[in-house]
């Protein structure tokens, strides 16, 4: 159990989802349909747009019934002789769909044949700004492709210098590939708003092209998930002199990390954190009441065990919170990317609680955890032993459950949602 490596998307997917996360931008894919359908479906499921409800509206060439990521459906002939004619037609169709930004992205095979994307874009004479991603950096990490595409986007948009707006921040490190990103973003906006802080651009989940052009008005660039924005934040400081904040405890997930994140942001822009912290304390009270009742009946969650796999910016605060706040013991903690800034503090924390062996551990059936925190794929592996393991999804790929009511993972309400998931998962085991 939990011994199989989990397949994760690479930089090609990261580049596509970075652009698709911009509300009025579009990715045009130069490649076969096999590279299109997954990204088109994931983009629409993670960030639905109002004009994409009827697949019959997208019967035209290149779209194949999907609203997102139209592709040149390259075949053997195209790989030999090129597909410039398809690119010309695709750009012509996309020009009529009122996009504020168009990115032409090469699939891995298309990058080998040498079609000149820049020339095709120049010849099309489109009004909307366009950029060519000739090589999104295949086979390196999702986050590398994600940040690289955003950097190229900002370079293309060339945001002008603007007067800095007091107590305005940009949020970096948000992606369509993060579980419940929209609800989490709403929660962070609300908490910051209570403290008198406004949010400008959100790179790259939900922002418009206009917001990206205005990003230099922000006082500070604040990282939410560092792996998706740390290099970009450093580049924005070098390029435009913008200050940036790397939170000490990672993403604002769980009560402790949310309070720390909020306090650090407020200090960076000279705002009063008290109203936001009061909202977190109110959520803590609700959580305490639920946990106390559950513990009186079952003795749990204290003493329950967990396995966790996520990016470092999630894994570090989640491990601390599950252990310190809920009294749970880690059997395995694994990072999807071990280049994270939170690797060392996470390992030090595991040593401090005498759980150093949990770092990167694999488990067998004799060590089945009570709770698995990660993607649905990880949860399914853990349940392969036949034991009713509680699963808490904090990452994609997700299961088949369709969320109609927005969920939150970050902030005060996100912490309540996580407590609810843990308690209900454990309750089903003791019934």
C-alpha cells in the first residue's frame, strides 16, 4: 500500500493551466488531439466559463466539442510537411472569440518539426496580444512550466509603472491544479478584506488580463503556494523592484498557519490583523466544540495516524496542524516536489516530534493509516488493502465527485472543512 509512484503532470501541463487560469485568455495548442482533451476537460472543470455549457457551440474545426484548448490535431502528414495552414486557420477562428490574450503552445512532438509560431502570429495580425510558447520545458516539473509561462505572459503584457496602492497585494502561487482553489481564494480575499487589505492580481487563478497589466500597483507580492510562485516573485522583484513575502509556515491551511500568514501579510503592508484574527478565533471555537464532542464519544482524533502527500507549502503546515492541533501521528509524509523551501523545516519538525522515520516513508498493509491526506489517487492506493481508510482530498487528481457548493481548503473556513472531513472519515471507521 502507498508504495506505487504517483504520476504527476509536467511543465507542459503547467504552462497550459497557467494561461487557462487567466479569466479572459486562451491556449491554442499546436499538437495532436491526444494532448488536447485532458487539458481541455481539466481547464473547464477547474474554472468553468459561462459560454461553455453547450458542446454544440464548439463543433467547429479544432474544438471537438470542448470550449477550451483548441488544437491543430496534428497527424503523420503534418509531422513530415508542417502544419502552418492549420495554425493560420486556428488563429483566424480564435480571433473571433474575443480573447484578451492568446497563447500558442507547442506540444512536445510539434516542437520537433520547426513550425515558426512567432511568424504565424505576426502574419495573423490579431488585435489581442499573443505569445508563443515554443518549448514549455517538457519533462521538468509542473511548477517550472507554470511559472515560466506566467513570466512570458507578463513580459508580453509589459505592465506599466503605476502609483502603489496602500494595502493592496498580489497573490502568487494559485493554480487551477489546486483543489478548491476558487473557494480558497474567496476565503483569503475575505480575511484580508477584514484587515483593510485589497487583492489585485491573483497569479494565475481567476485574474483578468487587465489585472495582470495593473500588477505593479500592489504594495507586496504575497506567496500562497510557494512552489507555484517563488521564482516568479524573485523575478518581479528583479524586474520591477516589487517586494515579496514568503510566509514562514507555508500556505494558510489550518488555524495556526492561517493566523501566522495573516499576521505576516498585515505586517508587510502596515495593516491591523485583529479583525481577521477574530474571524479565525470564531472558527476555532466551532472546531473545538465539534472535536470535543467527537473525542468524548470515540477518544479520537487524538492518537489517530495519517499519511500525507502534497507540495511542501501544504505539507509543512498540514503536518504541524494535524499533529499539534488534532493530536494525530504521521506515519508517512511525502512531498511531490522536494525542492520546496519548506523541506528543511518540515524534516526538522518530524525530528522534533520523534517521527523522523515518517519522512518519505512507504507503508505496507500492516501499517495502514487511519487518515490519508492527498490526492484521490493516493487515497485509492491506501484503500487497496481493504481497510476503510479515511480520505481527505487536498490535491488533484480528484475523484468523480462533482462539487456544486464551493469548498475551501485555506483560511478559517477551510480549516473547519478539513476538521469535518477528518472527523467524518474517522467516524465511519468506528461505526
